[in-house]
C-alpha cells in the first residue's frame, strides 16, 4: 500500500497561517465515541476489532462528507509509516501499536477518525492557529453523521460512555497548541500554568515534557468532559487562551526590551547552527527551531517563514525522516538526515 | 599623533599566503642587542631610556634601509593603541607598559625594532608562512646596519650580552607560528610537543595557553641562544618544523577519515555560530576560527579565504576593536563589536 501522505510536506493545518498564529500553532476538537454493540476496546477480541473497523470504514465510505478521504488499516503499514501518522497527529501512540486499528482522514489532514483506540472511535478535527470553532464545527459534523448511522454507547444520566472515566459525558476535548517562549524565558510560565490548572484546564509540554529544553510548546485542553456541554467547555478554553495570548505577547515585548543583545545572540546562534550543523538530534532541533520562531516573530530572523519552521516540527521527526529516505535509519543516520533537511529548508534563506 | 596602522586591516605578513601556509601561519627571526654605553634596561633611569630611544630613532632615520618606516614613542599613544601594537606583534606586553619605549617598523610590518624592551633593542622580522630564511635575512640586514652604527655589548667569550641569560650569545631566536588542529584533535599533540622539547626547542600555545579551547595555535622556537651560530639554530628549527608539517597533514587526513561527519558537524556549527552570533568573546572566537580554518583547508567551508580567517586573529582582539570603534569599550561592548566584525567578514561568504 502506498501511503497517501507526503513525508516531505507537513499537514495542511500546520502549513497555513491561522488566527493569532504568532502564539497559537493549531486548535483541535475531538469526540470519544463507542459503539453499543461491541465490548469496550480493551475487552474486544481481535476478530471483533477487525469487524468493527471494517464496519466503520464501509459506513464512512458511503457518506458524502468523506468523499476523497483516505482509509488506512494500520496493520498494513510499516513501523516508520505508523510513526509518521502519529507525528502528524493522525494517530495516537496507542493507536499505532494496535494492529487492528484504522485511520480515516480528509485531504489536508484537517479531520480524521481513529478506529480502535482506547475508545472505538476518536473523531477529531484540527485547524490552523487559534480557531477552535472551525475544528469544533468539523468534528461535530462528523460526529452527527456517525451518530445517525451507529448506536453509540450512551447513558441518560452520564451521557456518552467511555473506556476511561475522564472521557465520560460529552467525550469532548478541545485543545490548542501554543508557542510560549516569552513566558518561559521571562520565567513567568510556572505561575501561568498554575493559574490555568486552577481553571479546570490541563497543560502539558508538547513535543516533549514541557521543560525549556524541548522548545516552549504547550498544549492546553479541558480537564473534564462531564457536567456541561461541549460548547461550554470550548468557550471556557477560548477565554483562557485569549488571556494567555495577551500575556505571551506582553512577555515577548518585555523580553526584547530587557534581554536585547543576549536574546538576539541566542536566536542568531540557533539559526546559524540549524543552517550549518551536519547532525542534530530531535531535542536540539526543536529547541533551536523554537528560538528561531521567536526570532522570526520579532523580526530578528529575516526572510524565514514562520510556517515553514512549524512544518519542520513534523518533517524532522524520526518517522518522517525514515519515510523520506525510504528505509529504517539508526539514530546516528537520522541525526544526519535531520541536519540535511533543515539545511535544505533554510537554503533559500539569506546567510 | 595618528597611528600609522589601520586597525581594520591585519599586518601584511598575516594577510599573505606564504610557503606551507596550510600549517604555518608565520615565521619570525629576532636579535636581542644592548648598547655598551648604557646600563641594561632595568638599571637604566628614565631620562637615559628616553635619550637612548632618541638616539636609536635618529640614527635609524638616517639609514637607507628604514626609508618609509614608522617611528612611534609609546608614551604618546593611548592604551588601546599600545595594545593594538602588541596584538600585531610590533610590541611585546613588556614594551607597552614602558612609557619611554619606542617602536620602529617597516611598511607591511614585516621588520621592526623595539626600543627599551627587556633589552635595549629587539630587532625582528616576520614573514608569511614557513619562510624563516626571509625573516632571518631581513633581521640580519637590520642587525648589521645597527652594528655598524652602535657599539653593542659584546664579550669575546660569551658573545652578545643580554639582560637575561636566556638571550646570551647570539641573542637570536627563530620561531614559527603553527596551526595544529589535526594533531590536537587526533590527540597526538602531547607526544609531539614532548619530542620537540627534547630537541632543544620551546613550544608554547599562542593566542592563549595551548589548551584546545584556545584554538590549536602553537609557537615553536629555539630554547637557547648560546653555543652555536644563529644559522645553526635556524637550521635545526627548520628541520623540526618540516617534520611537524608532515605529521600535521597526516593527522588531518586521518581525522577526516575517522571522524567524518562529527568533524564536519563541529566545523559547520563553528561557521554558523561565527556568522550569526551577536556577541562573542575572544576565546570562543579563536576556537571557532581555528575549526573553520581546518574546514577551509579540508574543503568543508567553501568560499572562505584562509588568510582572511588568519587576519581575524588580529582584528578581533580588544585593542583592534577599540581602535576601530574609536573609544575604550567594556568587555560586553567588545563582545558585541567582535561578533559584528566576524559577521561582516563572513557576509560575502555563502549561507
């Protein structure tokens, strides 16, 4: 099977500038759903998982909404290809280790369905920048389409049932991926993250565990899915994100004023190393890209497109590199190809 | 007084490619001489130092050999200007702290005289690359000219007398400045340096104390000046240097074969940082320039001129930066102007 994904190009939602893209990389909405006539995933035998996937695929293929979409059975893919899907957020780490799992996704990879994840169905949509509405509308449309065709596990008191209590009720989770170098470098991030937690939101470092070394990317999402409507969860996330955006922009201003030449130096060196290194690991690449992103935003790195930097967040990851080269690579080889990839990406940029 | 030295341009001997310039930056020959009718420097009162300098200057000005040369009384110069002279090897650190000292030098700064150093006269000539003969010939010619005009302190048994016993006899010291990244990175340098010491030569790290961090530059010179002729000292230094050149080239070959991508990466990063840093201290700059020099030699850094890198060894030093900007600078400011200087120097080079 030829993978209907170009490992040399990032997902469309990552390549496009969305609202407030200086701070918000992407927004996502997802619903967890289970079919009432199958056991939950962890009790479901392999043959039934397969049957479930086939059933979902064949129903989805009949729908107008999925015209032109791609249908993948993950068991038919190589390890690198499965990894690539996870790097593009079309699959979760759990999904790619399940051979009977499946992925269905739209052109541009905006909207997708994971089959046989922790729940039978994870319906998600991602939009560029700060645009939860768009993601929410697409995910909701998909959920309604499937709701019309399947009997979802539902309880009149608890709402939608889920394999894990954290997804009970709406099964809805909205999230945004933020780039917060200002708050991190101004050492205001911990205070902000604490405040966010108190507002019923979860924060985690993205592309790693949230330490500065991994690159200032954070994902914010609603902590619980129960007790109010999906729209209300969405609205409260939006309110908090708006405040974080304001705080982050303020922190960047202060940073430029206070750190001045030190910051410019750090950013300049990041750019120089990315452009001229001959081997680089994922961790360092993310860190340097993140500093460059701040530099581009502040006008310190001319002629570099911020969205191309964002695209590298996918393209430099192991699965992408391996699919690009067309073979499994050792860590050493990946470090080499990663540096080559960044160098090429920056080759149009000035010295 | 306007300093007859352009702080934006390195000395001519440093800018030109001499023989074996891949390994040898420059060769130097110098004679220590004292006038018999003055006390040695450390017993000489200030007024007599001044008289001595005036006498030397006026005699030298009459000679054909010094047509177009520059005459400087160091007491008339600013701290930065004196420092600049030391960085260009026209003055020693001792000389620039002596207010009654003087420097006389030829166009291109090949041949020069220090007056009121540890000895009354230090006559030296520097040539590009591995060319002790040329330096020796020029220094000898200068010595003979002065020998005809002055009565030098001389003892029939000991030869030329000197303020320090290490210069007794010929008063002659030949030296070469070597770039030995291959031997350092292949960890063969200590063995080589030990062997060199056993051959009656002195080695010291140049531009610092010889550790790798300072940049792989070493100066070789004859240890004693007594017991044989200057020409014999010169010849034995030449023999050793030839061997070191062979060893260094061999080490570079081995290094490329064994370290491959690691080395290319280190060199690439050095280039990237030099080109894009916004502040950089002398130590780091030297280290990175040194790696780049190896890269240029091995064809890994295209379109960069090895002699322009060598020129930066002078131009990035504190005195040069201060004279360039036209004022005393704090360390922080120097780091900034140093980065700016390298950036400009590399701006013609490709990304």
